[in-house]
C-alpha cells in the first residue's frame, strides 16, 4: 500500500470527543489534576489531586496505584473495560538541572501476571504530560474503533480522534504523528511526544509501549520502552493507536520549586562527577549498559541457553568494543533535557535483512544490556548484527525483549530436550543459536500467525500448555520456566546469590531487577553474610528504587557513576553522596527539610500499598513469591557437572555431605534440598523486616503505621490474615 501523506492521515481523523481546560503553571512539582478518559463512552474529565494523595502516595507510581485501586474490583481481568492504563511522571520529573529526570511509570492489570504491573520508561511524555496540566493520565474503557488521544498543553484541549489510517508499527506512527501535531514542523517536533505499541501488540501478552522523544541533532524521532508486563497488549485491546502530548513552554524551572538554587547545587555536583568520572568508570556516554556483558560473563552471571550457564566462550562477540564501534558516537544521547549521562545510544544507518522492512536502512535504538544478553547469549546467538535486528523489530512491533528472549529460550530448551518438535513449532527447528527461527517467531507475532503467537503468550502459558497438550514432565518444565508471578526473569544468573533469588522471587510485580540488584553485594563482595543482612538489603533497596518511580527519576545517575571516594564511605552501595543529592532535590522542590529516612518513608507507603493491590486482585501472598529452581541451582546433570568442583565443595562445606561416591543425581537432590531450605529462611527474614506476616501480608500494625489503613484496606487485610 502506498504511503499516505500527513495531510491524508489527518483528513482521516474524526474528533469523537473534546475537552477544554485552563492551562496553569505547575506548583512545586504538581499540576494538581489527573486526566480521566473512558473510551467506552468517550468521557473526558479532570479529577483533583488531593493533599491526601500527595501526602500518602507522593506521585508517579504512587498515584497510579491509588487510581487503579479505586478503578478495579477483585474480579477485574486485564481485558475488562474497567481495567486502566495509567501513566504518571512525578513531582521531580521534568527537572532539567539534574540528570535522569524524565521518567514516567505505566501501571495496569497485566495480561501476563493477571496482577498489578508497573513499568518505568524514559522519553518526553511524562514531563510534557505534567507541564501540559496533568499529574497522571488514567484511561479506562474500550473504544469501538481505532483512536488516538491528543493532549495539547499549549491550547488546553484534549481530543479523542478516530484514526483509521495510521500504521501500527512504532517507527512509522511515531514520526508521522510527531510531524502531524508539531506546530510548525522542524525543531518544533521536540515539543511533541507519542506513545505507541506496534503490530504484535494485537496478538501477544508481553507487548510493550514506546515513548518518543525528538533527537534534534539527528532530526529524528526516537523511543524508549515501558517494556515489562504487557501494557502494550492492554493498550491495543482498548483500541488505542497512540497517545500524543504537545507542550512548548518548557523552562528549567517549570516545576516552580521552592528553592531552585538547592536543586542547582545538587545538579552541579552530579554533573561534575559525570563529566570527570564516567569516562573512567562505566563509560555510559560511550556504550551505555553495553559495558555489562563482559563483566557478567567474567563473573559467571551472563545467561546462556535459558540460564543454564553463566558464561560462554563466544561472549567476546558481545564485548564493549563491539557496541562502541556499532553505536554512533559524538552525539548527545540523553532521553530527557539536561541528562549528561547520555546512555540512550543508537545504531544509525542499519540495513535490515529480514521481515517486512527488508532492505530498508533504519536507526536501531539500543540495544541495552538486557536485550544483548536476552536475545543474544540466552538463546545462543552471538552475532551483534542479529541482536540489533531483533532489537529493532521488537521495538517497532511493540515486543518486550526480555520476555521475548526468555520465551524463545524456554522453547529452545524444550525443543532440544524433545518436549516439543517441529510438528508443534510449525516446522521451525528451535536449536540453540537459530537466529533465523527466532526472527521468524518475531515476525509471526506481528502477523498474528503461527507458533510465534503461541510463544508470545509468555513462559507461564507455554509451560502449562506443554504439560497439558504434549505430556511434558511438570517437574522439568516448571524448573526451567524462567518466570516469577508470570513475568519473565531479567537477564542475570542468580544461582550463587541467595539475595538476588529473593530480589526476583519477592519482587511484587515479578522477576524484574529494578527492585533489587544485589548479586555483587551478595555473591562477589560477600557483604550480606547473614539472613538479617540480606533481609535488610531486600528492604532498603526496593524502597530506595521505588522512590525513583514516585518522582519521575532514572536510577542510572544514582549508581552508574559514583564519586571518586565512594568506596571509602560506610555504605558504598547506597552511594551516600547521591542520596544526599536526592534529599536536596526533594527539599528544593517542596521546601520541606528532608532526610534519607523521609524518602524511604514515601516509598514504603506505596510499596506496601502495591502489595495490598496485588492481594486485592488475588495474589500478594507467600505462594506467589518463589522463583523457579533454575534460579536457585542446577536443574540438569549437565548444569551440575559443568560446575562440579563448585557444587561438590558446597556440599562438603555448607551442607555437610561428602559427595564422594554419590551419583550426580543424588548430589543434585541434596544440593536442592539445602538451597530451597535456605530460600525459605530468607523469605521468613524478609517478611519480618518488612512488617509482613508469615504469609506475606502486611500486618494491621504495619498498614496503620504507614497511614494506609483505609477502611477497605483494613477489611482486606483482616480477611486475608484470617485465612480468607
């Protein structure tokens, strides 16, 4: 089909509903309104942000949790009209004086986990949404036909527009809508941000959302991803093609803080550190998270063949120098104004070898570490150009690269083990390293056909289907199915880090490392020798990282560049100087004297409330807090024997068993018994530290102390505590 002009696309739009509002300045980080839209009846209205919302839920992810709590019932499913997609930045979000201040959070009931999911994302949408007049965007209902929602912060107008002609794939729709709604074209495109999914989001459960930003140097629209949990599937089920926000009044003090000088003080300190230390530390401005593969490989932490192993002799193909050569160097790569960390790298002038855009020259945003490890070593692919191609198509089709990688890796292992065959895979030989088959699965997801659509339902769906339909051994497939709560595991091997096993298993939304990344503290540096120490880390770090999502902040400026003397501090993993920066940021914004404990208190309220929301939806208890055994130890004889010296030593020193004369299977059974018992002790210690009961439910005393003892919350906790 011929490519339609912008004028032809716009002519196809029909305004279904419109809402006018008064644009007004943000006050100390808050617009003090949320925008509610119901697509079933085309309702558009403004809802107030109350002082109680700000005091209890702070902003960002907290606002999302409160809004979703009030929208859903215990029976709400992901595809129900009452399920919502909620997007919010946060009160500090949009600050240009401090790096990494352009994040927002997406919250919904997940098609993968059937529980509450949150996913953070960069790009311009979150800050522009707030400065356009809205602390959060709350979308409910299901449209009759394809729609685009447009929020014009310059004119104070919101429209729901029928949009039958726009293409779905994000690398096409993002630029076209940016041009359509940019006031005068050219550099004015930087005032527009677009949220879109892609063709695969109509068919798979782990579809994601792309949030755009305009790269002025390249004169191109680029994207960041809200990848985890399937928000893109909900988006498309509601028949949303895109969200558009326009705002051209950006200034350095648009948040109207109480003390701009204190914010500048924090920004000047961290920006000086980035300039001086990043070139000598992780080189984020050169390779971003692409610096991680060789580090992970050297510590036996790089996932290989569905997390069976932690290193591979071909891992050098994924080394830092490879990505440094592929990434276009010399251009600012920040996904929000003022971020000197500049980690949002891209491969320009990349020629595609497969799929509907075969032969076209495109720009690939990324890949980042999770993608490199996931669609690289975890499925046995060590060709960086193939990884880049998969990354491009995942982005434009709206596919989460982590969930895609783990789903393909699971199927490849099942294929190699004889659990499934080519009769099941529609003729695809899913051997390790078959990049062509992996790409074909991806293209099938976008076309809505073949085994690719089955793979697109996620690891939990796949394991249950293989057991039910193909007679797979439940013990084996459950052990190797790398998901927790239905969410696929992010790309780190955790067999030798009990704390990180807890970081995955105890994460409220599922196995995502953005709550607690403790492998180095626990395994490499041996800083967490006791259960109490591990529990303290599994309290502090999820609370600390939650705080970023309340305020619209990226975590990378916190710990991916550090002060020169950071290792001399009492708690270097907390980066105390940067914690002080964030206290200055919040105090500068709010005018309230701020200590680190105040920041943790903000997070603890929201974190516990999210656990309660999961509980309301039928989850949020101990039964859901377990990782698969492969995250704990070796599942197969080959795994054990590949690290036999290590495991035999652990049997002698930790378990008190002499492995001499024992079969590998017998040694595996003893090691498993020990490791699972260790995990149970860890769970007990973490629940105690968090103020939860033995079943993982926040206690009545805890919710009262946190000030979240609303009547319906108390009723829920009492029912669950009583065995309900």
